[in-house]
């Protein structure tokens, strides 16, 4: 067994394990205002990788980037009643500037549908202006009562796409397109399998018609909403007068959509792949992909360091991010530093290795080391990185399937299942169950178990016919789980 380097294990206290792991990996610091955080270079590097990949996909889909102000007039929120009601508890307000009261309070943006809606009412006049697909990378504010770095903070980073279309059909098709982009990118880049489906009405976006999501299971079997795509109908178009002249010379409302992912993807990835030693980064996501560590007395054998520097240049030329640890710390200390920082691949090189024309490599998620001929190193690194990326995905995929439950059909069975798990010290996982479509049954499950509806999967493994609470015929098959 690998030596445990965090004082809190995943099984005994998952939240403390998570906090210690991201601290040891040097990803963040707490901000001076409650609920805020500082992205340290390693943490921000993770966001840059996410941003780069998604931005490429969005632009390939025809989306154009823009940027809107972070201050939103109070009157904008009042134009869409459901929207303001949904976000009211989380809105931070600015009411003064210097010694003067503002004529109208302004909120720090929780999301920008109202800003985009106001602009689109000016920019869209004819069917020739459609479709209009815009995206912005920004910070947003939601005054959270309970916070957890990367997962839920009062200020966080995200992208938000806002689009307008001539027809409901096109708007719905593009809503689903961007959800698919989210799923494919998260599964490929972050090696994170997700459940795609539709949110229930009580969980949908405030002011929207339909919300679709990708949901991820992490290692305490809770759910994290990893991305959402919303069909907004004409609700915001009517509120902000987004009309266009159609081909029949009629002024009609546009159909709008919005979609977003945020820095919570970072926390989700860590919670899904981490082990008792700390964070484990998929090779495509790692801030540092390869750590090079000299072994033995470098002062007596300076050629070891010289050769390692040459190896590092070759690796960098091949596109890898590297770190050569030439500090005075012991090799064991350096190994541990690479482990807790989640570096996917470690190269160890000493005098004997140099004599033999080889090095030792160690993958972060495996226990054993392997000797590799230096002439074969670049090919070996490429193979091992690709294999580790897939291995992490497969492991996370197997974990979620191991914690899915299809045989729970009543609320009593669910409560018994949860109690049994608690007695055994096990996590309760996710439950696929029937739902009659009413908020009353949904609320009762949450009140008595803490489980909430995650989404209505597009392709459920089993079709459920009876509601979990009422025993009435089920209208939907739904995933229930506890969530962050």
C-alpha cells in the first residue's frame, strides 16, 4: 500500500481530505472576503486548460466571444419575474458610490441573461441577424452561505453562452449541441464520465423553459452539476423585446438559449480522481505533466543533472510541461512533492541509470516503477500518458457503475438503504427511481433522505414505472443522489 500523505482519508472525512489535498497541491488560497478564493498558479493553470479547450470547441461551432459589464441594474432583473426570484437570495448589491447613494441599485452579475437580452433587443432587427451566438468568459457572484473551494464560492470563473434563434426547433437543437460539447470535452479532457439528462422543473434555470445538465459522481458518491444548457423559449425575448422581422414581414420574438460551465469542474475532477495521497491529475489536465528528479549526490556527479536537462528539453520540445527538481531536498522528499501535486509521470535518473542508458519512470496512479531505455523514452512517455488518461476515465466509470442502484422502488427502501450504508460506513451512491412528476414527491424525498433529483437521463439503464413516494405511475425515470 502507498504511504498515506494526508491526515484525513477519503472514507473517514472526505471534505477534509479534499481541502488538505488541494492545499498540498498548492492550488488555492483563501480570499480576504468570506467565501472567496485566490487561484494560485497551479490552480489557474487548470482553468486555463479547460478554457482553451472549450474556447476552441465553441469557436469551431460558430460562437463569437464578447464581454459585458459585471454590474446589472435592478430594473433588468424585474423584467423577468421568475429570474429575479430565483437569484434574489444570492445577489450582492451595490447601493453607494463614495458618499452618494446610487439612483438605482446595481447587482454584481450572478449570470448575464438580462444583459445579453437588453443588448440583443438593439442588435437584432431582421432574420438576417440570426442566429446570434455569443459567449463570454467572466467572473460571477453568488453570495453562498456554505462554500467549498472550486466547488461553491461567492465569486467564481465561468463561461456563459447566450444565443438567439429564429425558431424553437433551431434553438432546441443548438441547446442540445452545446450540452453534447460539454459532455464530450469533460469526458475527454478531464477523464470524467458524466450522466446527461434533463433537469426537473424545480431544478431548472430560473426563467427558462427546459434545463439540461451533465452530472458527475465523485468519490463520496455525491453528485456535482458539471454543466448546464438551457432552452429559454421566448421568456427573455418577451421581457427584453427581442423581436425580428421574419421572411413574411412580421415582427416576432426570437427564441433564446444559454449554457455554461465553471471552475467547479476543477473540484469535480479532483474529487473523482484523487486518492489517499492527494490529487491525481489526468495527463491532459496536469499543470506539470512530468517531474524529473536527479538521484544521488549531484555535486559529485554533475553530469547527471546535465543529462536530465537535455532530457527535459526533449520532453518540452515534444509538448510536455515539465519540472526538474534540482533542489537540495532528498530524493524521497522530491518524490512526495510530485505525488501530492498530482504530477502524472515521474522520471528518476542517477549515476547508475546513466551508465545503463536508462531511467526509471513512475506513473502517479500506479505503484510500480519501470526501467526505460533513454532511446525509447519519448515513445514510452507518449504511450503511458495516453494509457493513464484512459485508465483514469475507466476507473471513474467503473466506480460510478459500482455505486448505481436500480432495485430501490419505494421511499422506505431508500431510507433503509441509506441507514444500512451508514451502519457499514459506506457511501449510498445514486438511485435510479420512478417519479410521478410532482414537486410534492420530489420535496418529500429531499426532506426525508437528503437525496435530490439530479436529472432525467436521456438513456436510463432501466425504465421505472412506479413513483418512489406516491406509488402512482411514474412519468419519468430519474437519478436521485445527494449533491454538492
